[in-house]
C-alpha cells in the first residue's frame, strides 16, 4: 500500500531533540530498499499559489491557502505493506524528532472499473 508522508515544520520544535538521525541515512535506508519511491522538499509558503474556480472564473491567490502554524516542508511517497510499517518508516525520519509527519494512505479512484470507490474504514491498519 502507498502512503503520502507529509513532512511538517512545526513551531513547537524542541530546542535540542538529541539523537536525531541524519536525513542522508534515512533516504538511503528507505529509497534504496524500495520503501520510499518519490519525495522532495517544497518551496516556502510565500512561494505557494492557491487556485480555485468560483462562478466559472479562475481565482489565483498568492501565499498559503490557510493560516496555520505548521508548514508542509516536503513529502515522500512510502510503499509499505500496512500502516504499522509506514509508521516505523516515518518514526525513523529526522522530522519525527524536530517537526511532525502525517501519513495518508492512497485512495485509488478506480476509474477503470465498475466498482464504486467506497470510503475506507477509519483506523484500519
């Protein structure tokens, strides 16, 4: 199963978290083993652009869409057999010590089948 791991910068980061793994080690350990397949850093919120369509018109706004103290600093797409393994992978990431990580399972659209996509059960691992 694939998981989107959002890498978040948080305002309540500990001053000295201690024993933070090196990002290079995490990248090597996850990408070289196929447990991560895509990821990158993101430009700061000031470089973001919001896009909406309202009344048939495209509305573009500068800066972050919502007011939040957490900032999405990057992302990784993880490949894991279940949520427990995705959590183990995320817990080894340096930002688990100095920021926060959010895991979201992919929810395929299933456009090429007759099956209707149903909402996954909450808390299913």
